[in-house]
């Protein structure tokens, strides 16, 4: 039985040509932010917490994640002990 030779599909032949940007038209200037608003503060009016406050929040979150990981590891260990116990005394 002869193997049929298939032509490789070259997708570049099926792609639509990319539109090239026109070089004659100038780009519009970017809008400038109003000068009476400070640039660093968010626009919703809430001041951003200081670096010390952010660091404290990160430490609290890190402690929560560590405790959750330890609880999960303990739970997995307990299940493994139960599983091994059932197999060691079932025969």
C-alpha cells in the first residue's frame, strides 16, 4: 500500500496582508493630566497606605498562608497514616 504524499499546508499563504501604518499622518498628542491633581494618589480619593503599613499587611498575609500550608500538610499526614494503618492490619 502506497503512502499518499500530502502537501504541507503553509499558513503564511492563507494569512491576510497586514495593514501598514501611513507615515504621512502625525500622531495626535497624548492628553496631559490636569495639573491640580497630584499624580501619586489614586483618583478614588483614598490615600495609599504607607510602606510600613503595606509591609505589615504582607506579613499578616504571609503568616496566614504559612498556617494554611501547615494545616494542609498535617491533614495530609493524618490521612496517609490512616491509609497505611488500614493496609497494614487488613490481612
